[in-house]
C-alpha cells in the first residue's frame, strides 16, 4: 500500500478520507522566436547555438548542463497546503500593510 505525505507540512495524507493534490512545475529556458523580433528570421544561424552547446558539454559536467536545460518538479500537497499554495504559488513574501484609522 502506498503512503503519501504532504511535501509542505509533512503531514501524512490519508487517501481514504482526504484529497491528495499533485503540483507539477516545468522549468525550462525560453526560446526566442521571430515573433518577438529578437531573431532576424532566416538570417539567424542555429549552427552557432549548436556549437556553443557542444562546447558547454565538453566544459561542464552533465548534471550542471541538465539543470541549465530543463527540470521538472513534482509535489504532493494536502488540501490545506494546496489552498495556501494557490494563494501564493511563487512563495513571494507578502509586504505588510498598515491599517490607519480615519481620524
């Protein structure tokens, strides 16, 4: 029998009584395309990019290169942590607000 626990609060998730939510995050480098105006259509030489990538493979170990290319993350969340995650998915610190009286 599989046992799941929430990756945020570390509490076990009972699959009989409560929902388990899966969060998947894909992180990868954005590729500039001609629609952005950054690349000059057919004038762009992709061979230079391939050559640069091959040089980086020679210079770096494979693990560092994999981190540069793409990464997929997967998390299990309980219902309460799912709600908290959806309110602030990037985990940005909330700025404090001040409540002033109407004097």
